């Protein structure tokens, strides 16, 4: 049986010495490129082995020393934090407030297509990282709560209020139960991504129809619950859910 080919080191390129059978020289990458290379290798490693994988394993995969890693990141936790910041930027490029407020299409269609694009931006690697972070105690799903609320759940709640003819967010602050209503939809759609990328179930590459169906099923009940909620006095709001001024 032939030996498996070795994984190529990041930042290595062949030169004349290599062609002559000598050890190839390591190309020194600019600092920003090296950070990108480290994060790419970290994403691959942690998605495969979990966050218990050591920085020694990461350095070995990159073909560098641990000391070289720490020139760019002070600790493993800092690598993990930067990794999830990058994934959050990839998932959250859309302006949900603008998309839900300005389009004249029915709310179910607007929301369904927004979530379809959101799901399309989720890769298998990023979804496995997200799940592993929770299982391995890194708490990234919990830490993203405020960002998720601001970028997705708040716009959804604002759109629901407009659809139901209720007070807008500047008039009446977001309530815990409203966030839970929006989270019901978000969670069901994220489970589609988990089924596809973590369970490896046979789902279509394009999840648009699945997203549209989930929204259509959820929307009538969500509007009814919002109206009932607003018929009662407002509850006390925790600071991170208060509307931004």
C-alpha cells in the first residue's frame, strides 16, 4: 500500500533548492496573511477534532513552532475568539432591518428569502465549529446572543409588530417573550443547517423551499402571540434587550 501524501505546510513554496532535492525555503508571510492562514488551519483542525485539540497540534499542521503562533495570537482562547468573529461576519452580512422594512413583498416571502440566504452562507465547517464550541465548553453560541438579537431577532420582531399593527420598538421596548417568539423560528431553521451539515442528512443544496415553509407555518401563530403579549402591561426589560437610541 502506498504511503499517504503529507499535508502541505502553510507558507511553503518550492524553489530551485527544492528542485535540486534540498530542503525548500519557508516563505515569510506578511502578518495579516499569517493570521488568516492560522485561522484557516484552526477552523479545519477544530472542526475535525474539537476544541480540545492543542496549539501544538495546530502549529504542527501549519508547519511552524508554537512560538510563531503566539506572535500573532496571545493564547488559544484568542484564536478561538478570532475564529468565531470571522464566522459571525460571514453569517451576518445582510441588513435585516432594511430588507424587512423596505420590500413590498408579503412578510412571509421577505423573511423566508432572508433566511434562505442566511442558511446558504453556512458551511459544513462553520456549523460543526458552532456545535463543537457549545459541547466543548467554549460558549460561543451563548456569547453570540447579543449580536444575534441586534442583527436578526430585533429586525424580525420589528417586522412582526408592523404586521400585527403594534407599537414600534422605540415606543415599547423589546420583551423577553418576543425574543423567544423570534427565536422559535430561528432555532427551527438553524436545525435545518444542523441536519444538513452535522447529521449529514440528505437535504437539498438549496434550502429556500424549506425556509419558506417554516416561515409560513410560524408566522400566523407568531402574530397571534405578539398581539396577546402586547395586550398585557410591558415586562421589565434587561439592559441588553433595550432598544438602541
